[in-house]
């Protein structure tokens, strides 16, 4: 015996419902049905004309008791409650079969099994009480229970699919024991969605295994980690476009060669598994090194704590005097007593980096009682209480050329220094080569014009960081005419733009050695392109806190700047692969590198640092939490010159690295804050004059002559 479940098209359903509602049950409104089932016993499986409307009409006119071809007519809404009270009463009273189904009792459904096995195997009895536990859910939305339940009196909330309100493409599905693989449900629905009911009946029944319908989802979940492992390198598309454009195998110019080398290294970094290349383990376990201070450090510590008892600094070398002064300033013990000792006699260097305690009277008296004609370096930072309108013409610049040897001047943080005060100062010190006027909030672009007028042939270093009244556009022409300019620092000036950097690099790029653009928020990758194109001898670059920089900007630097010794890219959005490629092509000369808050750096960067940047003296990897103990340990053990490592915010690092690395001369800052002040100035050289040149000041004659 063969039993078929035949499915009609949507138009056939509408016709059946309308005719049944009018002729058989007499119900005024018929709600949307989720499906119609026709069970034919003793009929042949190749009845293709059963889907035609004329055959449907004949079947609807048949008597309900016809044995040869019984038709189950669903003339009511299976999903909505029946509003006909009489019909409901009859059902409850007699517990009768409605259209061949017992609404209250157990239902034994015959699921069509079409196979070559015996008739006994072709029938499967399904108990409706266990359907929800043992039934199979199909992704196609086909409900084998046809909406019937043994608890029909319980109110149930149906979905749109069950109510027949959603758009459903019906498939001619035959459940058999023979499984034929189907790739996706969408493919099967696409094949059948455009067919008519007649053509669907003529087609070979589609055999679907329920497990095949679920398989694509599981496969998709399994493939996700593979895609993540391989990585998404769409962020490097602009980099490859630039490198491909400028790489010419037939050309032998430096730019084409640099682009080709960078591209080859970048390809290698993408393919390699850097995590496996970083092989490190602690060389010491459970070892805590004892920090033994030197005799010099112990002596300076005693002097700092008893600074008020120091009576003289005569015959003390300048480098040692400077170190002592810095320690006194760091511990807030600097006072007028120490300042008078520094100005006593014929000093050549006065370096006081914190004069916030000093009053105008104290500074006027100290300068008035001192001999300043031998001064080569004068640093009086943060004299916020002093008005230089009176101090400079009366006490410091007493006459023209009164400071003949002065080459370095720093008045950083002089909040009451104005433009007009600078003119007599520059007249008295015609050999000035370095000026630091950072955080002088009253200065405007007029001060830059005065600098150009008097110092254009000598000035090599200009620091005007965080001077809010200086307009970069108005100061551009004067800066471009400083013929000897080697160092330019305009950090924090918001008016600095890509055009400003381009014009400065174009005019002064061949001599420019150091450039500080930190915090110039308008800058983009274009400024780095200008630097890479016109500043081939640049040694130090600070582009920290520039949020618009991407991998393409670092690519410009890698191609054009091969002499970098110091680089600060704090908070730059650079990828691990490109940072590693940059280090392999350009990092051999690096001595100072700050990757602070460059969160993407990981094993690729660690491997390149360890293998190609072994001259590093200072490294800042604060807040780089992708770097593990193994990565940092691999760097420190291979970079034998590394003296200072900053790891603020690196909470992922454990004692395995902190006490297990093999670099005994390296100091770690950022984990224990206690010795922080002791290591702030540890990398300062013994003599700080000009960063990239020597002073033109002649040897000082004895006795101040």
C-alpha cells in the first residue's frame, strides 16, 4: 500500500478554501490555513493530473464516505478558534471525528514512505503525544502534524508560517530512506520556486535528509575560526596600491627599490606565523635581582636631601652640576639659595627646569648680581610669576652683544613673556642657535617674525610647542626663511595642517633633522608623505596623538626616511604586520621607539624588533596588551643595548618576564612606581648642547675675558 502526501500550489489552496467554505460547512469566514492534505489509498504514484483544477473540483463534490478516494477537506481554520458555537458543541458532545481526525484523542498519522521495501516497512506510526519530543523540525517550514494536537482545547499562539500569512514556497518533498545530498535549502527552493503546480508534479521527487538541512549552519560555524586565523588584510589595500604603483622592476631608482623591498617584507609578514617564531622562556625562575645603587647615586641622594647645607658648587663638572640640579628640582627642593650658588662666579651653564617657586624680585636681584658674559646655556623654565618686560632689558640683556657666547636659551612656560621683549634679547645674543619658547601663551606670529629678522642665519633649533596664539599659516613664511633650521617643534598648535608641513619640508627638508608634530590634530597621512618625500635625513620624528594616521602613512615613512633614530607613534592606528615591515626595512638605526597605545602590535612586531632593531636604547610598549611575556622577553633578551623599557598598563605581563629576562642592564618603568623619579633622566647624555650640531661659541677665555 502506497500513501502519498501531495501538496498543491498556493492558488489551489485558495480555490479549495473558497469552495469548501461556501458548499460544505457554511462558515461565513475562513481564516488562512497553513496547508491542505489529501490522502489517496490504492492510487498509483504517477497520477500527474491530480493538481489540475478540474480534478480538484470533482474531488470536492465527492461524498465524505467514499472509500476508494477519500478526500480530507479542511473547511475551517486550523489555527484560529472556531466561532460557530453549534459546531463546537457537536465536537465536544460526541467526540466525533472531524474529517477523519479525532480532535481529542490520540492520532495515528501515516507518513508517506515511498521505497522498494515491503508494505509493512512503508508505514510509520507516529504518536501525536510524542511529536514534540521525537518529531523532526524542518528548515523549509513544512509541518508534518498539520496543526493538529491532542490538546486542541488549549489556546495556542501560532506563528505567521502556521497561520499561512507569510510567503511560503512549497517543495515537492518525499521522505525516503535513500539520502541524496542537498547543498543548501535556498538552492532547493530556488529550483522549485518558479515552477507551476503541474510542472512540480511531473518532476522527480526531491529527496532531502533533515540532517542536510542543518549541515550548512554547522559548517559555517566551523569555518569562522579559520577565516579569523587567516586574517582580514583589507586595511592594507591602500598600502599595496601605493607599493604596486611605485614598484617598477625595470627601474633602479631608490624609491622603486624601497617600495619593492617593503612589499616583499610585508608579504612575508602576512604569510608567516610569527607566534611560532617567538621562542622564549624565562632564564631564571624565582629569582629577584637586588638593585645595588652606585656610590655616585648614594652621594647625590645625600646631597639632595641636604640641599640647604650645600655651600658651593665651584669646580664641580657641568654634567654633575646639571644632574644634581635636576634631582633637586624633581624633589621640589630648589630655592633661591641653590640658584645663587649656580650663578656665582662666571658660570657657563645655568639649567633650572622648574622656576615656578621664583618671584620677580628674586630673579631680578640674582641676574643683576651675576656675571653673564660667559654664558653658553641659560635655562629658566616655568618662570610664571616673572614679568620679562622689565627683567630682560634691565637685568638680562643689558646692552647689545652683552651675551656674546649665549647659544642655547630656554624660557619654557614663561607665561608673561611678550613679543616686544624678544627684540632686545636677540640683539644682545646674536649667536643664539637654539630657542625654546614653548608654552609662552602671550606670543603670536610676530615673535616668529622677530626671530627671522635677527637670527635667520644662525638659528638651528626652534621650539614653540603649545603656543595657542601663534598661527601656523601666518608664521609659515618666516619659518621657511630660517636657512639653518635643523629642529622644529610645533607640538600642540592646532592650526598646523598638511599644507604647512609640506611647505616646510619642501623648503627646509634637506637640512631638517628633527620634527615634532605631536597633537597637531588636523594632520593626516599627507603630512607623512611630504616628510618621506622631502626629508631623507630626518633623525627624529614625533607624530604622537594623531588620530587620522593609518598604515599608509607609516608606509610613506618606511620608503622615504631611512635614517630615523627616534620615532614616537603613540596612539597611531598602525597594524602589526606593517609595523613589523617598517622595522625590518628602516628599524636598524632606531635607538628610541615609542609604541605607546598602539594596541595592534603583537608577535610580528616583537619578532622584527628582536631581529632588526638591536640598537634600541629606549622602548615604550605601554598599553600594548597583545604583547605577552614571551614576546617582550624575546625582545629584551635579543636587544642587548636596551636600557629603558616602559610597560605602563601592561597588566598581562607576569613575574615570569619581570624576573626571568636576561638583560641585566635594562631598567623597567611602569610596573613599580617607586623608582620612577630615579630613572626619568637616566638616558640624558653627559653633555647636552645642540642635538645635531656643535655650538659655534669659541673657547671661553679664562677669568671671564
